[in-house]
C-alpha cells in the first residue's frame, strides 16, 4: 500500500524501506524465473551426450508378449536331413559373427541403428558344396536350396516392391589387382555386385573380404570371343566348337577357383554365345548346380534367350557397359541413362570394370542418385518379386 504523505511527518526513509518499495511486481518476477529456468535447462541439455547423432535410426513398437493357445500336436521323431541342417545352421556355425547392432530400449520401443555393410554368410556352405576332381563345386542341396539363394545378398521387401527406380551395378575383373579390389570393397556400398575373374591370387580371401563387407559375388566366366585366339580371354576359355566334355572340364576348373558366388556372368563370348549348342550345354550345367546367369550387355547378338527359354531358365542382360569410355563424364552419363531406363519399371543392369575411374564415378553417382530416390540393388534382386 502506498504511503500517505499527508498523514506522516516528513522524515528520511531507510535504505531497506526504499529497496522494498522499489521491488519489481509479481508479473515481472514470474517472467524472470521462467527465463532463468529455460536458460539453465538449455545449458544442461547441451552438455548431455547424443549417441544417435548422425546415424540412421529406426523405431519399432514391440507389443507385449501374449500367450497363444494352439492345438496339441504329437512330436515327430523325424530329424532334418544333414543338408537342411547345414543350411539352417550355416549362419551361426560357418558364417562370421555379424557386427553387433546398437540397441536402445525406450519403454516398449526399441531403437535399432542398422549396419549397411552386414556380412554375408561365410563360404563355402557344406550343404551346397560338393567335391570333384577339379575341387569344390556348388550344387543344389537335398532340400532344394540353391547357391543362387544361399549366397545372394538379402534385399528388403520394401525395396523389391517399391515404385522407385532400381539399378544393379556389376563391376568385373575383381581379384586380378588386389589393391584395386580392396579399394572397390572399401569405397563402394554393399549393394554393388562384384564379378571375380578366375585368374587372381588368393581369390578366396579376396572374395571373403568382399562378402564380409556385404557385396554379392558373381563368377566371371571366360567365353570364346570373335577372333579367338588372337583375342584371348585367358586359360581354359570355353570354346564354341569344343566337345561337351572339354568345356565341362574347363567350366569346373573355373567354378572351383573360389566359393561364395550366386551366379555366373560372361567375360567376352561373342562367338560362344552365338552358338546354341554350346550355350545349351553351359546353361544346363548352371541350372543343375542352382546358379543364375547374366550377360554383361557388351554383345549385340546372342542366342542365350532363345536357348534359356527351352530350358525354363531365367537369365538377365545388362543394358550396357558403363565404362566403354573410361572417363568420369562418360561413366556418369551411362549411369544416368540406366536411371532413366529404371524409371519405366523393373530394374536396369549396368556392368563395368574395377578401374580407379569407374570406382570413383560409381561412388559419386550413387551418393547423388540416393537423393533422387534411386535404389541400388544386388544382381540377384533382378530375379525377385516385381523385379524378376
């Protein structure tokens, strides 16, 4: 209450009295307290650790466990076949232990930070491998599982069924230059597929490294080109006019050089792939062993589709070789053309070589393409779902 100057004698007021009468109002005091609270809280938050900053995070709601009543079923005494047991336990018994994922529980939610380079199953898997005079060869397991399934890179169903453009990139010549192969493995995302030539050193170790970093593998098979032997893909090339036994022996030698491939892709082959009898013998053997077949897109004419149709064996063709002109601008233009083809549905397949310029161009293009919604998928995805 204000002082009544008329009822009080004039006198000097004390300092305490003057300060009390000059105190701020209750509203001003409230505002000051709120602002001080915000300042202190903000400072505290800035000092807290942020473990998920900059990392992809997926939150999933996990419902409470419910007890489900089921009909009583008498247990059977039949045990799984050895081959089936091998396949079912391969991921834990023969595969490298995957890198542990970071998991944080928040009430009934689980936050999972995914690993984009998840290791693939370690090769060879006993159930889909057989011994031969040439060495270990892939084959179909007793239960029907195929190397094209077991050694393939898993693909999320939302990618398979997405309307987004999907592109397969297959880089060949891997394993010949160990330094370039290591660079491709480390610089390129796991969705890029590698085709290993059968002539390198320490091939299995290089293939294992690639698969541990999430890359699907194909075997690059040397086939007779036009102008052979002046143009020669390498030792034990499969020849169009060779007898079946000779070509099969050469094929088994190539197939035994390393394990872990889901399919086969040609290296050259203009002469071989225009000879239906030679193609038929090759595709019959690949089908018998549960392997897929790709053509790299470098051949204008081949009889592969005609023969494969009679065998009920699906094959896939590359839309083109991305590094015919090995410079960054040309490779980027070829990749953009693949993206344009993929816009019309299905999947566009591009092939190339593991050159320094190709590795750099593919790496940079994939980064930009991701911002446009392009999905990079492994080669085996071309046979699955809406892509197949």
